[in-house]
C-alpha cells in the first residue's frame, strides 16, 4: 500500500477563494482524521470519521470549514471562503478501529492564503 | 482546551547523551499513548507507544514511561544521535461510545548537537 495520500502537497490561494484538500486513506482503515499543524497548538484535531461517518467535528474552527467522506477511499476538507489565518499544514491520517493501534499520516498539504 | 500538553517547545542535547521529552494530559479517559516523530516536509511517523496498563515500554534506544497518577508520560532516547533531530509529538487515544479519538500535543523540537 502506498500509505495515506494527500493532494495537493502545496496550495497557494487568494483570500476569499475556496480551497479543497484531498485525502486517500490506507485501504482497509476505517478511521480517518484531519489535523492542522500550527505553532501554538501543534497537531490540532479538526474532525474524524469512522466508516465514512463524521464522529466528532468539534475541532473545526468555523463554519467556513467542512469535511466529507463520500466513500471509504476518499475524503475532502474544504475551506470557503479562505482567510490568511487558515495558512498552515493540514494532515490526514487513517487507522484501524482497534484498541492500541497507531494512525498513519500523509505527507500533508501546506496551505498559504495570501 | 489542550488535553495533551508538551510544555517544552524545544530541547537541545549533545550527541551520545540522554534526551528526555515530557508530556502531560488532562483527560483520564485516555488509555493508550503514542509518540510520533516528524521531519520537515514529511508527515509524522509512529515511534513508540504504551498502554495505560503499563508504566514502561522499551524499544531499542527509545523508552516511554507512563505515570498515570500524575497524568504524565516521557520519552527517553539514549544514546541520542544526530538523526534523532526532529519534532516529537505526544498523542493520547481514548474510546467513547465505541469511537476512537486521537489527540496530539504541541510538539517538542529536539536538536542533537555533534
């Protein structure tokens, strides 16, 4: 398996534009997590899914953020409209839904909103 | 509300000496703890973990200690090597109503000096 795949690796967009980040989890994993890395809060959990169903989106900063998982092999994180303070590295991770197992991360998407 | 805290943003250690990274948590529901290592422009990778039923887990040069009463865990690296220079994230896992949640700390940047 190629691991968790995120696209794009880098995204530069103008304030007010819509941004869509994509993630393909490891095949067979039933949990998918979206994190945002910031200096202040480290890896901040935004939302996570179990079997394609959102379980907890309490980490989503504002209504401008939304995430979907239409099937077991694909998820998106959308920001509309984007703002400069959204600039960060966004990570997707997946795991088996078993106790005492680790999550595997993608390489991240570096988002810059100018 | 930061449930997992790494209070040292950075740590500098001489090659060959011991590196000790610390982590505190607030949620007593956490029952599995993990350390991840992150190099620049890469996603975090799993390093070592410990279940709440243990107080120590060792894997080569890496040892994780858990003090449940103090809600504190630490990662010991001995001897430290230049390749250990990276950002280290502490993470905690909990289960609630059958769903798994994985929360990370802010990270500690470890620099190993030759």
